[in-house]
C-alpha cells in the first residue's frame, strides 16, 4: 500500500473497499512494515485482520477494477 501520509508500525486501521454497484466492504488492517519510496510516498506492508474468507474474492474484484480503470492488465484470477 502506498499513501502520502505516515503510519506507525503496529498501528491498526479500517480499510474500506468500494466495489461497483454501490457495494462496499470493510476490513481491519495492521501495519507490519514501512519505508519511504524514491518518489516520496510512504509504502507499507499491511496484514489484514478480521478478514473473512468470503471477502477474498471481493478484494480480488476490487483490485481488478482498479487495474482496469488505470488501463493496467490485472494480475491473477
């Protein structure tokens, strides 16, 4: 995850993933590592907590929609 703001390692936060057709799902994330990228963004490794197995498919769908909107070829199924 790359964001302009800074997070402390060990911090918990809520992530919301908006899907098409007005659907949104939420998960709890924990920052497990962080570093500053060359272009000045903060890059973080996030461990998902309270993440139901059924939400895995929704997350893949969300990432695929983002990639397609950006004109990128989505990875994975």
